């Protein structure tokens, strides 16, 4: 009985460790092709469709998400700020929240659902129909042709989509706070300028780069390793979104800590809030 329990727990631990090893190997191969195989994956017929699918087609939904994030933040926080007579400072809180945290994270989560699942399902279908094996038989490594363009497109386009999300979130907060609740526009923007710095925008963009890399690698890996026919493709798409979401949340914590500690190293002092 004891040995059965040990065997069960051993297999339960070895499975995730082996999976992590396979993912690390897959990521290393992808990174090698990114650096050494630009002539293969950098062709426009491979890269441009992914840039369009991942980036351009995601702009409307990202903009819609961004504007409603800003509007919801304004609606939920206005009463508290107005009660203390600092409603004109609401823009600072909304804009710093959107630029540093909510904009990059929500844009990445939306993209993980919209793009990550689609990429995983597409590659998973190619796997179960043996198209990937056919490429290998012909002497072509599928990673530079199928994986690298998708990963590069995620890394390149998600920061751009994050900027769209930030702009619409800022506009949504302004629309409700100034146009609906009647806060003075000049004071609203002045307080925002005092509180939101270029480093905050830089922080959000850097985060989005790592989020895009995680979404691209995880989605492609799940598609390449799915099993079980059509049902396996569906599971791979679901696993890609869940794993990407977890990676985004974990990476956001460590990046927020690292970039926050980096600020005094670069500028020589801690940021002091104007409130």
C-alpha cells in the first residue's frame, strides 16, 4: 500500500517535471531558430499573415475592452474621491492603473483567449492529421515555418495592442469623469501628468513583450503536443488559454516587482506620489 502511494505521488510529480522539460526544449529550439533562421521565418508570406491575424484583427476588440475598462474604473471610484474632495485626482489613479497594470494584462488575457486558442487549435489539427510529420519526412523542421512566425507576431503586436488598450482606457476614464461627472478637465489632466510618467508607460510595454512571448510559446507548444484527435485539439486550445493566463498572472507579479525595484536604480530615488 505504501509503495503504491509512493508510486502514485512519484508519477504525479514526474509528469509535470517532464512536461516542463519538453517545453523548455521546445522554447530553446524556437529561440535558436529566431536568432539563426531569419531567412526561413522572416519571409513576408509567412510573417505578414500572422501579424494581420494576431494584431490587426484584434484591434477592435482590444479598443472596446480598453474604453470600458476606463469607464468602469471611473464609475466605481468617483464617489469615493468626490467624498474627499479630490475628484480632480481621479484621472491620475485611472491612468496609472490602465497604463501599468490593467491595460497590458487585460490585452494579453484577451489575446490569449482569441489568438492563443486559435493558434493551438490550428497547429493541433496539423499535428493530428500528420501534416507536421509530413514536413519532417521531407526534411523540413516545422518550427521555423510554423512556430517562429507566430511567436514573433505575438511579441511584436501585443505591445502595439497594449498601446491601443491604454489610449482607449484613458479616453474612457476621461469620458465618464469629465464629460459625465463634470470634473474640471484642466485639473484632471494636470493631476494625471503629475502622477503618470514615461517610466509607467515603459513598464506596461515591457510587460506586454513578455506576455506576448509566453502566449506564443505556450500556444504553439500545446498545439504541437496535442493527442487524441478532434477532442485532443479542443483540449489543447483550452489548455493553451489556461496555461497562458496563469503565465501572465505570474509574470505580471515578478515583472512588477523587478521593474519597481529598477526605478530607484535608474533614477536614484523612489517615486513620490503627489497626493
